[in-house]
C-alpha cells in the first residue's frame, strides 16, 4: 500500500476541547518562501533581474493565497463535520461543495479545486481525503449518525 502523506492536519485544541480545531497546512510549514533583501537590493537597476524578482514575489503570493484558501476550506469542513472528525464516517452529515462554497462566499469550483487530491490527518491519526467530508443531501428529517449499512459509505470507514 502506498504511503499516505497528509496535506493538512486537523488537531484538537487542548485549551478548548469544544472549540474549533487547529488546522495546519504542512506545505506552508515546510516551505518558508521569500525574496531576501540582498537579492532585492542586487536587482535594483537591472530590469531583467527586477522582472524575475517580481515574478518570484507573484509566485510566492499565489502560494500563500492557495494555502489561505486551503486553511479556510478545511476549517469550515471541520466545523461543519465536527462529529465526523471526532468519531468517524458514521457521523458524516449531509454537506455539498455548493453549500460550503456559499457559506465561505467563494465559487463552488474553488472548493472543488481546493479539495481535489488533498488528504487530511484527523486528531485520531486517520488520513482521509478532504472529499470524504462531503455527503449527498438527505431528507430534512435525517439527523444524527447514519445507520450502519446505509448505502453511502466513506472511503475511510472501517
């Protein structure tokens, strides 16, 4: 079996057991990117180098925006699916990408691109795809955990 490496870690906050989870973006922690001051100074007066420094800054800003969006989406998912995070797939509640996007005031395609191929490590150590946080809408009277053996199975159900 291939080794699964999480993109995000969802951890419980020991100071607030009922509060929000702590979301860490591993790539953000792994890569501390910036354009150093000496490089910026050296580029001054050299248009080609200045252009490359500007492109590097734009690239870094794009990565930071991506990490910010991933954090916002993951925080919202963990808030909406708190029982799923803590107790497993049996507690997965109906949630669509459309509904999550509306709550975050971003486009549905942004949510789709953000979760595609991303893995989350949950507080108990399980690693699940972020896509596992979504479940089809069920009738309005469906509350609580899904009964065992229901047709909707999550990829991480044991």
